[in-house]
C-alpha cells in the first residue's frame, strides 16, 4: 500500500513537471491533457486518478513553474554577487531567449495566465511575491517597501524585455532589446553593490 502511494505521488509529480514544460513550450490552450499524458507515457484515462480537471493541472503546473523560478534565483544569490548578476544577465541572453522549454512562466504564458482562473492566477501571484522576497533577502536588513518596489521594477524589465524580444520578427531589434535591458540592469546592480558593501561576498 505504501509503495502504491509512493508510486502514485511520483507519477503525479512527473505529470506536473511535464505539464509545466509543455504549457511553457506550446501554450496552455494549445496543449491538451492527452498530449501531456502521452509525453508522460501514460493513458489519457489515467489523468483522472491524479487531477479532477485540466484547470487543476494548470494551476498546479503553474505553481511548479514558479517554484523553479524562485529556486534558480535562490541558487544564484547563494553563489554571491557575481553569480546573482550573472543570473540577471543570463535571463536576458539570446540563449535563454531561444530556450523555450526552460523559460520563465511569466514570459511564456503571461497573456494566458492573465485570463486564467482564480487558482492559477493565485499560484502566479504567490510565485511573484516569493521571487521578490527571495531577492530582497540578499540585502541584509533592507527588505523595505522601497526595496521591494525596486525589485519589482527590475523583474518587470526582465520579463518585459524577453517578451518583446520574442514578439518582434526582426533579429537585430530582438537582440537590441535584450542587450539594452541586460546592460542597463547590470549597471544598476553594480551600482547597488557599490552602495552596499555587504553585498560583495564573492
């Protein structure tokens, strides 16, 4: 019985991980439950042993995507200031721009998340708050509203720049959008480090 529960939990997690990737890769509405289950090597009918509806799957897969986003930021912060700045730079790189499956859920599913049900939007909102909170912790004793507002600006710039770079059909313009955002954010982060020597722990 215990083994069965463990196997069921592992299968459920696999479905969620695959759904998180497929939704970011192909879009929520364009990805069917049957397609997700096929990628997982499972039957369509088996889906209902784990979820009551596609809406539930979307909400939980969104949570998985948000947790991945937060985890990556946390790892970057733990690596020191250079690691953190590289995390921002990589987000705005051409490699990240082209890696659809590994991309940010806000970039890949933003317009769909805005029209999603309350549970999915709640998962996205909680994910954003955690993303801001984990970055705010890199500045000891400076988790003020002003600091969090500054972080929101930086994250919005990152997400917006990658989104616009994906939209335009002009490769040169796409590169310019990413380069401008990356260079300006790097300068801002470097200034932050200079103003707060506690951040320079590399």
